[in-house]
C-alpha cells in the first residue's frame, strides 16, 4: 500500500493556509500575510492534485475532487482511503 502521508500533510497545509487567507482578508488585510501564505497555499494545492493523480487507487473523479481549492486534498484523501485495495489505477 502506498503511503499517503505527504498527501495528508499537503491537504492539511492547503486547508490551514486557506483559513489564514480568509481570516486575513476579513480582518487585517495585510499584504505581507497574503504574499507569504498565498504561494504556500498554491503549492500545497498543486502538490495535492499531483499526489492524488499518482496514487495507485486514483480515478478521474478523485483527481477532480483534489482540484477543489481549499478542501480538495482532504476530499480526495477521504475518497482514496475508502477505495478498495484490489482496484488498480486505470491506465
């Protein structure tokens, strides 16, 4: 079984940085916070999509779930964890 720890970490970072960005937008609107947090959020999102795509149990639906900004990594992770172990990735 492939380990999904990197996907778990990126999904958590994606969700937390989105919360930071929304909180910043609603309160301080500090450009420095957005400039630091935005690229981290984008990288975590992109990593989550690629990690989902490369997973042996991945399907097109799971990759589309991963592409949802903010919570996509968590949704894809939940879907991958529920996938049957004997179902390989479609070529």
